[in-house]
């Protein structure tokens, strides 16, 4: 996703521990989930900005934070509703698929506003 982000003037950075963090999961499905989340973040930024992906083993959590405008309250309630999209040409499938993949793996999922602005996607692993 690095080239995609750079093409949209968005810096993508990783904050991951030096030691491996092992989980049993379907790598292709998790990759698809992260592609959806990162594309949404880039679209939410709508210009230059930043996305930070953080793996926090102490919380069994992966976070994707962006410097976009955040999520409007009326949109927040419908984020994971099938075929709902706040985007002009959106199909409303990406976050629904993301939630389904997370639940199939037994992972918790949330998407909220950050106090400093922007949004934060959280994936919590059940170990």
C-alpha cells in the first residue's frame, strides 16, 4: 500500500515490535481487510496526511490511525451496515467485508474518531 499512499500524498508508517507476534489467521483475508481500511483512510484524508499502523502486543491489538477529518456521528452509526456508503461512488461493501473477516477470526473490531482528529480502526486479537 506504500505506493498507493505516496501517490495520494499520504505518508504510511509502521510502529511494530522487533520481535515476531504470531497469530493463526488467513493471511490473504487479513491483507484484504487492511487494504480496505488503508484505502478508506486515504480517501478520508483527501489530500496530504498520515496513516500510522501500530501493532501493540501488550493489548493484542492492531491500530490504523489517520489524520483525516474523522467520522460524522450520523455516519458512525451506519459504518458496518451492508451497502451503506457515505462516499459518492461507494458501494458499502468494504467495511462490511472487513467486519466479517474480523468476526470469522474471532477478532474484535472498532472504528472511531481520535481525540486529536482523524479516525482510528482497531482490531483486537483473541489469543
